[in-house]
C-alpha cells in the first residue's frame, strides 16, 4: 500500500499542527503522522502543561482560524507581569496599559491549543491526519523521500518535516547533530489555588536554585513552573500535598540566606505593607505534579535536501521566559510561507534554505538570551547580584528600555512573518 504526498509532517503536536493548518486549503497534499491520539474531551481540572503565548502567536492562531476554538474552551489573558529577585531588591513590573494593549499575552493549556488546531486541520481536504501511526524508517532520495510506517504503509513525499519534539527521531535519522547541554535543573509543574486573586498577573521570583513562576488561569487558579535542582524536584513531586504547599509558600515569600539586607528587608512592595510574594496570599490546593529535566539544544542544521526541522525538534531552551512554543510557532509559519511561495517542488534545498536563514539567527539569539538569564540569576556572587538587581530596577524605571522589552515579550519586535501580524479587521 503506497500513499503519495507533497509534504509529510512527522509529529502532530502544536508546531506540526500549526504548519498543517497554514498549508490548509493550498494545492499541496499534506500528510501528518502522529502516534498519540490527543485528548479531545475537557475535564474540569486544568492540564498541568500550559504555555504563555505572545501576541504574535495569538495572531497566528487567529489568522489560521484556530483561535476561536481555543477561546471557546479556556484561555486566560494576563495583563501584568511582576518579576523580582529573591537575592536582592531588584524588580520589574510590566503593565499592558503602558503600551495601550489589552493584555500582555495569554496562558493556555497545551491540550486546548492542540485540540483547537486539530479541529481546524480536520476542516481542510488537502490534509490527511494519520493517527495513530508510527514512523519506523525513512529514506531521503534525490527526487523524493519515503517514510515507512509500523503498520506497513509507505508514504512518498517531496518533503518530510520533522516536528517530533526535543528527542526528534527524524533529526536522528537524518544524521543532524545538535549543540547544547543539560541544565542542573528540572521544572516542576502543577496547578494551585491561592487565597488571594492573581489579578490577571504573571508572577515570577528568581530564586538561587531557579525561577518560580505563577501563571494565571481562570477561576483564580495558577499554573506553577518551579525550576530547581533535579533531586529537589523529585522530592517536591513525591512529598504530600500539604508539605508541598508549605514549601511553595516559603519559596514565594521566604527570605534567602546570604542575600543580606537586600534580600531580607528590602523586598519589592506590591502595595503599602505587602511584598510581591504576599500578594497571592496562602497556597490552598494543588493538583498532580510532574517534573521535566531542562536542557538547551540546537540542531546544527534545520534543513537537508527533502527535509526540514521545526519547533522543539530544531531547538529546546529553558522555560524561564516561556518562549519555546512561541519560537516554534514562528518557525511553523515561516516554513509554511516559504513552501506556499515555492512552486512545484517544496523539497528542494535552495527553497528550504530560505526558511533556515529566516529563523536560525532569531532562534539562536533567543536560546543565548535565555541561557544568559538562567546563569545570571542562578549566580550567588554578590557583585553579580548587585548588577542584576540594578539592571532590573533601571529597566523598570527607564520607559524606552522597558517598552522595548515589553514589545519583545509580546513577540512584536523585529520583522514578523505575514501570519504573525495583527489580522485585518
Ligand atoms: C515546563 C515547561 C514550560 C514551558 N512553558 C512554555 C511557555 O510558557 N511558553 C512557550 O512558548 N513554551 C513553553 N514551553 C516549551 C513548549 O512546551 C515547547 O516548545 C513545545 O511543546 C514544542 O512543541 P512541538 O510541537 O515542537 O513539540 P512537542 O510538543 O514535543 O510535540 C511533538 C509531537 O511529536 C510526536 N512524536 C514524537 N515522536 C514521534 C515520532 N517518532 N513520529 C511521529 N510523531 C512523533 C509527539 O507525540 C508530539 O505530538 C515549556 C516547556 C516546559 C518543559
């Protein structure tokens, strides 16, 4: 049994499904191969995997016709962001009203993003979703590529796209090496309820062991991303819920030994008499916890003749600023736009190189920036602590610098692919 496509996408996660939607309705015949059937029903409990998405990513979802499916399920806008350093008095406060924007972005459960993209994908006649289906072998020829599935089917295509995540099988099969390193941290994720409202604000405290973020969800819940040493992460996942809530409270509000006067007495204040940490009140309930080992990883090449990589298959970074999916979505739309403009053979190297040139520099800059922040904030040296606290406070006070960072946080800095620009009303 044989099937012929123009393009086969291997990995129907959020990035792969975005590429498929962007190619929807075109002349290109596209297959999407995904081994895991996504959850399509929505239990009341929140998924502990969520993503902070930028305005640019939201624009992509709106332009592709997938946003309404997300909004109809569950999305939470955040209007403010408060970041502070546990090792000093440095703090920064972003407020969307300073830029005349309705919000700074949205927090959305990953399963909500994926379900809405898959619903949209199903509306296009030129897209076949092969799920569950598992790739077992591949061959990149001069004129076409072949993909061998575990159920015996062979798919022929002019181009294979690997969007199969950080441990990409496609990347490995095509002999593309990666550069990077494992961090000394895992991220513990879970959903908590706090006694005070999150005020539509994303809160992040930089602790010496790693950042602790509270991302707002509907109905007063918050999604936690707590980066810490691997052993400690394992303990935090295994301990009883009540003990975890106490530890979380301490991590958010406690003073840091060795941070001296700056760390203990001069905590940034949210309102008179109330420090940032106190602003969320008591930690009341916690859902299931999970931990993810963190790493930086970058594919040495994004393309080969008849092959392209996108999303986490091409790059993985520290989640401290919630950028991994956002840059993956930027890959997705850039690649789709190049392919749509590329004529009859979407697998030729000269065409694919346009995509690589457009994305690689931006992605490397983002990976380097996140790696730099990770190192700067994990460092206990006193001069560095003064420097970063001073840097945070200066950025907070000097409007042009602050607005530059806010526009970057919205994903609106630099040249944007057409699909990431604001939709015409
Ligand atoms: C703790 C944490 C918090 C994060 N928070 C944010 C955030 O706030 N904002 C943000 O932008 N990013 C965030 N990220 C990053 C974000 O989750 C990833 O960048 C994003 O999931 C990458 O999407 P993807 O589609 O490239 O890969 P994945 O989501 O990994 O999807 C890969 C898909 O490929 C499939 N697959 C795997 N192997 C095969 C195979 N052999 N054949 C076919 N299919 C296969 C999988 O089943 C899956 O569906 C966070 C990451 C972590 C760890």
